[in-house]
């Protein structure tokens, strides 16, 4: 794949493609089955979209903390972020 026209690497393109795909899938899910606010472990009532946003925001902070705390590859932060986002979406 040639992403030179935007100076993107393949991982960057995959990241933004993944985010765009999640937004499209969440939109379709919302149209098919409208969400109801729920109260989980988060200190407020949230919708699926709210929980996705909180999960993604938390994942960004996990990655930043990982970069600040260690020189290890980001695969560990990625794994922790996947677990965090899954927990927030399911139980948040």
C-alpha cells in the first residue's frame, strides 16, 4: 500500500481506518437498535456511544502512560487498552 501522499505509515492508516469503522458500526447499531442509558461502574448514566468514547479516551491515556513509564514496545499498552475498552463498553 502506498500512503506517501499523506506521509502515513501502514499502522497509522490502520489505526484511523479502525476508528472510522467503529464509528460506522456504532451508527448502524444505533439505527437498528436504539440505545438506552444504563448505569454501570462509571459514575454516570451512559449510552453505548458514550462508553466507546470513554474507552477510546482511556486507551489514549494508557498509551501515553506506557510511553512515559517504559521503553517497551506498545503491544503491551495495546493489550491493556483492548481489555479496558471491552470492560467499559460491557460493564461501564
